[in-house]
């Protein structure tokens, strides 16, 4: 009897302590302390360097929010990098010819349309999201290259660059405002609305969700549209911060965003996720890249480290899902 009680208590403790729920915070703290000690004489702890980490991760954080919705519904979006480039170029070209409002609408509209295309193919044609977005990844990578013949398009509108990139409001950079607003809205929708609950139910068990009255195709369409729209916003942030748009924007972000989302507590197979976790995961990946650069590691070494982190995060994700 005593043994049974002990076993039950242990199981209850295991259920209350979810490894993946806390690993992103522990990992963030561990990496921060490591770099703080190793790079104490290299400027890592300066206010300027730490603020640069936050600014540089803003577009990835925006994309990560969209990917949390997608992966929580049991899907994946591999096309976000190409969507960023198309949205940034569409905004830059339109901005130069038709002005600020048209440029913003073109960038956001391009991202939303790509998301709707992905969503329609997944939800109604019933194609696997992995294959759909892998195809549109290549498709829109080609589109972004052909839009301007591989040329960079300058963005000279000071209102646009200030609002989406280099501006400051109440002493806080606009990129931090965008990140904070997106995280706050995303968290509320994800945790406090019926839509968020339906997303989680769809990812946990799509058949059961459908039987309970949830329109699973509509949820899948919606989450893919959200991902595309937020990738479009990330494209605007890139164009505003760099004051230019180019086909290479976003092409290296996919691995970072997926790592941030999975490390942040979103299950690979759907049914659970965290917007706040994705934010911390994105900051952790940005801090990791920054620290490795200050240590003198090459881009290839940084990619290896990110790949190892994704492997570890996926292993934890699958272990939690199998419980």
C-alpha cells in the first residue's frame, strides 16, 4: 500500500512538473550566465549589445507567434522565410510607386495571401502541410528572386522606416513595441479565446474536435493565414530596419523560428504551445547567435549549434507527447 501511494505521488509530481514547460527558461538563464562569464570583457553585458539582441530578434519573434498557432493545430509552415522576402519586396516596390499606405497594405496582403493559399491547400484539398509549405517555400523563393531581378530595393520613406524599424516612441524602439504588441495580442487570443481553445483541440485530436462541432478545416485555414500575415509583418520590419528589401530576407530564419517555438514549449505534434515561451525561445536563439559571434565562431558553427538545440528540443517534445 505504501509502495502504491509512493508511486502515485511520484506520478502526480511528474504530471505537475512538465520538463518542456520550464526548459526554455532554464536554458535562457544558463546560456545568459555562460556568456556573461565567458564574454565579460567582450561587451556582451553592455546595454547596447543586449538591446541589439532584442531588436535583431523582433522579426523572428513575430514569425514564431504565427508558428505557435500553426504547430499547436498539428500543422507546419516551412514557407515563412520566402513569405518574408515576398512581403518586403512587395512593400518596397509599392511604396516607391504608390505611397506609404499602399506599400504597407501590399506587404501585409502578400503575406496573408500566401498564408491563405497554404491554408486552402491544407484545409480543403487535404494535402499535408509539410509538403504544401515545402513547395511554396521554393515557389515564392523563386518569385522573390524574379520580382526585382535579384536587385535590392531601397526604402527611403522616413515615416515607414521609423514606424517599422528605426523609430522610437516614448523612448522605446518601434521594433520592441511591435514585438510587445504582437506577443500580447497573440497570448490573449491563444489563451483566452474560443478560437485558441479550438486550435489546441484540433492539434490534440482533430477527429474528436470535429465530432465536438469544431470546424477543423476552418481552423487550419485560419492558423496558416495568421502565420502568413505575421510573416508579412516581419517582412515590413526587416525592410524598415534595414531600409531596403532584398530576396535574401528571411531565408535563414526558418531554423531559428522553429527552434524558438519548439524550445518554447510548443509540442511538435500539436495540442499544446506557449506564446510567451516562443518569445523567450526567440530571445534565447538571438542571444546564442550574438554570443557565438562574440566568441569568434563561424556561421557554420552557429548552424551546428542551432541544429543540436532543435534535435534536443524535438526529443523533449516527442517524449512529452508520448506520456
